[in-house]
């Protein structure tokens, strides 16, 4: 039996069964939610450089300047096409996981990421912003598929008593991708004007890493037995993941589920909507996913730069302060992994939303009265970090664990497709409406130059 590394969670012994299981989670994470978080983050740094590239390309093609309205439109397309790609990826991710297997779908997904990186990398030397748009669309598809398939794989390979803690691996890699993108996007690294094509094409490295490491690990045992009926391969995979002396318990659990399904084929998303037996599970996942997007986290990031400026932080140092928000997200993902099996999902979700409500009230009052006292902007800064911490401990960290736990094997891919679709549509709606809400409010509009965050999807 392989050595047993310690893991956060409420297992009987508090340990992972083997290093193979731990490394498999890392292998799927680097090309899954890490890739998503990384691409969400790196698009913010080169915004002005891409604007200049669009102006210069348009002038060289048509011998006239690009109008401000058209520039805004082209930039909006570049930014929002990622969401459209993510929606498409979410719609096909479940089907890929069924036809190719969980591991096969993730490996094939990396081909899309590499092609996207090539297109974004050559857009500048070829003077074609259309290639940049196409690359952003493809990397969105990659992210949508990864957000769907990675949690599915982790939820199926995890021991039952560690499923909550291991499911947090998706959030940990997502926030790690965001923080890594913020670091790589600093102007001292690849955030400078000369290097922004390299920055956008650097998403090929996580893809190559997964192509190298993931083939060494087994397919999901549940998929092998329940979907393929391959009991021998399932037993081999369980032995590698759980050890020769401990795998039998997991094998019996999978066999019971297989017997209960009685040969039921993987279900389609529309079949879940007509099944009264999963109605409340489906409502729970939909409400939680929409609540995650409508929680106000994107508005917090939108106003973060303005609030940092009001606190007296120079514009040159704001990107480094923004790293603190990424660090907060990583910290809360790790902390949630420690607490989820001890405290429980319900407590963390309700507590997270209550704390977010509290910090929203504090932030509202501090923004209203920030001109009265010099120390009030610092209260606003503290409220932003506290809000992000509360989000990560509650809805940001827990939502991704619910889909795997609430649905049986035949319904999980369809449930992930529904959750992903709802998440991307919710973000697209926010992206369309929020700028108009800001314009109507006035006041902060001229100052609000914060991050244009992409959707967090069903895993964060």
C-alpha cells in the first residue's frame, strides 16, 4: 500500500488513501479550473495595449482612425466572446464526458487550448484582431468544458468521506489560476506592451502540462464500471487510487450504485427537468449557481480600483494591492477545504451570505460618507477584503460540491451542463446590465476602472 499523505477533512483517519489520488487531482486541476482562472485574470493586464493594437490595425487597414464607439464595441466583443465560448463549452462538456470518458474529455480539451493560444499569439504579428477574437472564443470553450468535467472527475474518484474536501480542489486551482494570472500579468513580467501576445498565449503551458501528466493516471472508476461496464479496469483504478487493502469498500459502494441504476443510461439535461424525483436537487443547484453570480462579487471587483485610489494608493501600486484580492481567494479556498466536512455545507453557505450582507452594508455607508473623514476609505478597503473572504468561505467555495453530491451517476453530467449553462448565462446578463446600472447611478462611474472579471462558473 502506498504512503498516506495528510488531507484536510473529516475522514476516519484524516488521510488520503494514496499519493496517486492526490497527484491525479493536481493533474486534472492544472488543465481544468486553473486554466479557467488563469484566462479570467490575464485579460485585465493588457487592456490598454490591446486598445492600441486595435487602433493601429484599423488605421493600417482602412487608412482612417477607429472611432471611440467602434473601439468600445471591438473590445466588448473580445472580452465577452469568452463568455459565449464558455456557454458553448458547458453545453458540450457533459456529452464529451460521457462519450470520451472524464479523462479523455479533459485531454481532448487541451487541443482546443493549444489552438486558442496559437491564434492569440499570432494575432499581433499578423495584424489580425479577428484571430484574437477567435482565440478568446476557443479558450472560452476550453474553460466551459473544464469547469464541467473536472469537478465530475474529482467527485467520482474521491472517497465518500473526503468528497467535500476533495471537491474543493476545483476552487483551489481556480483561485490559484487567478492569482498566477495576476502575477504573470504584472508589467515587470509579461504585462508590458511588448509581451502581451506572449501573455495571452501562455495558456498553452497548463494545457501541455496536463497532456504530459494526466495520461499516467486512471480513468474515473465510477465511469468505468457504471457507464462502460468494465469491472476489471474499475478494480485496477480503485487499487491505484485507494490502495490494495482499502479499495474493496469503494468497489462495493460503486457496485451498489450500479445495481440501483439497473442499467440506466446517462440522462439528457431536459430529462432532469421532467423528473419529479430530482426536482428539488435541480432547484437547489440552479438557485445556488444564480445566487453565486448575483451575490455582488463582480461589483466589488469593479469598484475595487476606485476604493484603493481613495485610500491614497498610487495608480502604479494598485496592481500589487490587487494581488491581495487574489491571495484572499486562495486563502478562503484552502480554508473552506479545511472546514467543509467539519462545519457542514449549509452552515458555510448561510454564514457566508450573512457575512456578505453585513460587509455590503458597511461598504455602502463607508462609500457614502468617505468624504467626511480621512480614515473612512480604509474601512472601505477592509470591507472589500472581508467581502471576498466571506464569498470564498460560503457560496464561492461550496457551490461546486453540491452537484456531485446531489445527483447519481446517470444524472451528474446533465446536471453539470445545466449548472454551467445557468452560470454563464447569469454572468452574461450581469455583464450586459451592470454598466447601465453604473451609468444610472453616476457618481462613482468616472472613477470605476476596476477589473472586468469573467464569470466564475459553477465551480467557484
